[in-house]
């Protein structure tokens, strides 16, 4: 299943709704390209993962690579609403200690301390 | 596939379930495809013999002529269309038959329209496919030769995971993800994504376990040379390998072995490490 991305603003935070799978190949390339574009203008990012069914090693690599780019630029990338399956993958790869995850988009946005629109 | 790219592509939906035929027709038309339907295998075959279609969405169990018979007869056409099989029949016999008859993909019923549209787009966008060769088609011992190609990974996963439909969801997901990661390693690192090279996959099923063996055509690797993989680092160093991959210009990733080790019960490499076996106990 391909990945579709829906970009919205919540105040100064950019929320990217993801739908599909984030896997090695066209999907993770699409995510990287789109978010790198966004990182040129915003460093506060939230990935809404509610409709992501599956993340593989390549997808994790893309997310972590983007997270390090965002942090290097003084910002961050946080995950909202990851499914139990995605959380399991983050847990066994020890990434839950690296990537912040939240139960709602609003909670993830609020951590940036910007006023949400 | 974009609407513009889909324009002019002809799709035939063959299913005896009227509601599903209509839903697929509407969804695919919205994407820009020219879509026709047939009520059973015989009607579908007649349409295919008289008109050119780029792709067929084919049900298996239908009155008058089943989808497996249609699939076999399609080889008699001068230019057979790509075939996506859609069925609730997850038996190994059916799925292995569809692989042998060179179906492009398998979608297990019930499925979302979104996933069906996605598979159709991929099937029509893909270039000429290297064939998947069936070495053993016994349900308890399946063995396949798969070209070292990214797309072949998706295709073979759809068929092999379809056969695991009787397993609990959690077990199926673990096996599926472990297989995905190890097969990607095999085609990318072992086979250098060269579709002329093959990965040998065997899947054995007993009452108490599922065993996969994946043998790639490469020269193997050593764990002490895996600075670009997360598995080489102690806990708390989750990002160290990302820096190494960045320096080496490798694509993002490197979590595959770490993931796999946690998902299966046994993970064993041969001495050269170009062959791996994993076991999931049931």
C-alpha cells in the first residue's frame, strides 16, 4: 500500500498526516523528500501515524534520519497516534527512548509550546 | 499511478459478487482507468479473448469457470494482461497455482478499496517482470526462486503471507515482518538488486513451527563488519549506526536484523552468512 501525506499547520507546528505504509522504497523516499522540503521552512514537526499500518527497517531509518536533521536544525520530529504494531517495532528497536510518541496530535503539538491554530 | 498515467489503461474486473464488481469499477474509474466487468470466469475469458485489457482483477471461485482455469488459459493470448488475484481462499494449493501461472499479485478478501487501487497502480506501473520460479509446491514445503528485485519482494510477500491466513494475527505479523526484512537484505546486499540473480526461499510448515530458509547469491558478511547496522551497538546507542550509514552514503535503515531477532524464536546463519534460517514456534 502506497504512502499518502497530508500536510497541515497547527500554529507554528507542521503536522503531517501519513496514510499507508512506511517501508524501504518509494514510500520512505516520498516521506524523506517531502519532509526535507518542509524542514527548509519549519523545524517543529509532528507525524500523525494513526493511519500507518506498518513500518519496516527502511521506514524507521527514514523517520530517524529526519529526526536527526530536525534536531540538528534546532527543532524536533514527534510521532502522534502510532498503532500498537508500530509502537512494538519502536520498542524492540530501542527507538522509544529516542523518538517521542504521543496519544493525540494535540498532545504532540502542545509539547512545542507554540500556540496551536 | 496518477490519473493522467492511468488514462487509457483498461482494467477488467471478474467476480461473481455484483456489489464488489460495482465498487471496484467506481473506485478504479475515479482513478482514471477504463473499467469493464464480467460476472464469472467464462464471461471474463471471452472478453479477454476478444478485447485487449492491460490488467485483470480476478476472483478465484466463480460459477461456470473458476479463476484458476482463466489464469491458465490467459497464457494462450498473444499479449496476456497482468493479473491480480483477489480471493478469500488462502489455501497453499490455490496461491501456489497463482504463482506458477505468473499472477502479478494476490489480495486476500476482504480488502479495502484503497489497497486494491494501490495494487492495480503498482501492477500497471511496473516494468517487465522477471518470473518467480516454483521449485516445490507442496503446502508443507514451498520452495521458490525469486529475482533480486525490490518489486519481487512485495509480490512474493503477498502470496506467502496469504498462505498463513490460519495463524493468529500476532504470529502472522511477526513472521511477515521477519521475512520482509531478511528477504530485503538478501535481494539488496546479497543480490545487489540484480533481477538476473535469484534468492532461493524455502518455507516449511509443521504442526508446531514455521521455518523459513533464505539463501542469497552473495558472498556473505561478518557481524563484526556491520557498523552500519543497529544490531552492532549496545542498548542506548540507537542512533550510532545512522551516523555511520550517513558517512558511507547508505540509505536510511539498518534496523532489520535487530527487528528480526526480536520477532522470531530462532535465527541461524550459515558460516558464510549468505544463508539464513528462522523459526517461529506455534
